[in-house]
C-alpha cells in the first residue's frame, strides 16, 4: 500500500508541476516547446523521483491498516507540502 501512495504522490506532483507551468505560460501568452517539456522532466521530475525513491521505510511495522482511499487528509497534506518544497 505504501508503494501505491508514493506512486500517487509522484503522479500528483508531476501533474501539478505541469499544470502550474502551463498556467504561468498562458498568463504571458506563451507556450512550452518540446525541449522545454524535456527540461522540466529532467530538471524537476527526475530529482523528485530519485528523492521519493530514497525515502526509507519506517523502522517497525504497525498494526494500522492504510486508508482505503488516496483522498485522505494526511495524504493530501503530504502531497501539498512536497509541492511547496
């Protein structure tokens, strides 16, 4: 379950980065080229994926069952916090 949460966070952050980049470009009447999308992927998203992959496991297992939904307040707060950083 933890892996699916990390995958969700990565996909969500990827979408947020792309969305806000496009939004900023449209505000100044510009578009991104293929090379600029590649730059975003290499500079912003590859380090993000590496840092998320380096996130270690917790020292001990817990008896708590993960939530059945990804739209749970702690998960959303974690995604928003990572996006702000």
